[in-house]
C-alpha cells in the first residue's frame, strides 16, 4: 500500500523538468526564457496527473486521453475569448515573444491549452485528498428570482469590466460563472448551484482552492 504514494518515473521526470525550466528561465536560456509559462504548466500538469494516477489508478492524461484533448481545446477557445476582449481594452500584453509567426502562434495555443487542464487536475487532486469530503450544508431551493439576479449580476460585471477596465476589469473573470451557472441550472445540466441545493458545497470549495 505504501508504494501507491510514490511517484512513478513520469512524475519524477516532470518534477525535475519543472525545476530545471525554472532555473533555465532565470538564466535566460532558450526556449525556457521565452516559453517558461508553457513549460512550467505542462510539467506541472504531468506531475499532478502522475500523483493522481498513483493514488486513484485513473487520471486525466493516463486514462482519459480523449477528455484531455477536449479540455485543452476548450481551454484555448475560452482563453481566446478573454484575449478578444483584451484586444480592444489593452489591459495586458505579452513581451519577448518570437518574431516568427508560426512559432509565436503555436506557442500561444499550447500555452492557452494548459488553463483548464491545470485547474481540473488540481481540483481532482484536492478532491482525492478528501479535505472537503464531510463539508455539507442544509438542503434548500434557489428561486427563479435569485437565479435572474445572478445572471444579471454577471452581465453587469462584464459591462463594468469592458466600460471601466482600469477599475473593474477583474470582474470579467467572475462574469462568465455568474451568467452561465443559472443557465445550466435552468436547463437541468450539471451545475454548482444544484450541488449547493443538495447540500454539497465541496465542488465549489475545491474549485475556489484550485
């Protein structure tokens, strides 16, 4: 049983590569200096996935290859939505990117592809730790009035972040959740709001911790 908690070779290599990429970035060695974000996140994802596989015998990369491809693809789509908004607002920008169009675009896509896998791998590991397993609240029912308040609050957050980006741009990150969650709930899909109604706040706590 103890051996289940040891890292396998892939996890060890990923951890070593993560530290080496950090060192190479500080030394300004290419390609790690330019693409540190890309290397750091993919090595982190491989490392966490290795731990999950050893603990659970099932992981996103090792066992659900199709799922990681879909998740990575949606990650690129979602992040390009934020980039599209930022194209008009100029709230952030990137430096030290390669001049070659193919290398720049390929690197950006691979970097954007890490966002959702990174979140979901971390969330899965936290869930396996069972730190929120026994967290529960009293069952209740959301009213339609409350759901519409959430939805329009999300819309308001989006409008404020676009209209006054210097003050309210951080609200854009929460606007998607506040608008989409009520829609998922009303359509009968898998919803964090439905989990709350059923007295289970663990998924929300896990995602907030991630």
